[in-house]
C-alpha cells in the first residue's frame, strides 16, 4: 500500500483515509488555523502574506507612560522598540507579541501614572489647605 500525499492550499494530508472524502474547507488567508481541530498526520503550512504591514509599535504612548510612570513605562518603551526590528528580521509572531505587550503595558503605565499623580495632587491640596 503506497502512501499518498496531496497538497491542498494549507494542509498536507498523509493518511489514505483522509483522502477518501472531499477536501476540508480552506481557511481564508487572513484567518488563523485552529490547531485543535487538526487531525493527527496533518501538517499545517503557514502561507506568508504578499504585502505584510508591521504591527503598530505604540511608541508615543509608551514614551508618555515612561514620563508619568517610569518602571512600567520603561518596559513598554523597550517592547515597543523591539517591534520593528523583529518584523524586519522576519519574526512576525514575536513582533506581534511585543506590539500587544507594549500596548498593554503602556496603557497600564498611563492609567496608573494619571491616578498616582491625581492622588499626589489631592494629597498636596489637602495637606496645604491651611496656606490657601
């Protein structure tokens, strides 16, 4: 019994039993393949897009976060500076992870920084009320 191999746009089927039926529906190029639904013996191939655009780096938001909340903002700024070099090196997945991390950390830094500075301002206004 010879092992048949057929290439479908995204999947390479190695089992004869899987070739007997109609081919499975093909995902759209922008759609991610659900790896939990892939049967054993199936190899999922990733197709690169023709004109990929780099993920957003959130540099300005990270810089503002660094100014008002240094510890978290500095990490966000570091992550945002890693997005473009990773994307240019061809590591799109790590670039996307760093982009999401920079977005989350910069949002946390800005929110925490604004709350912290508002608390400090209210504290100073209350403590120096007798001077006014």
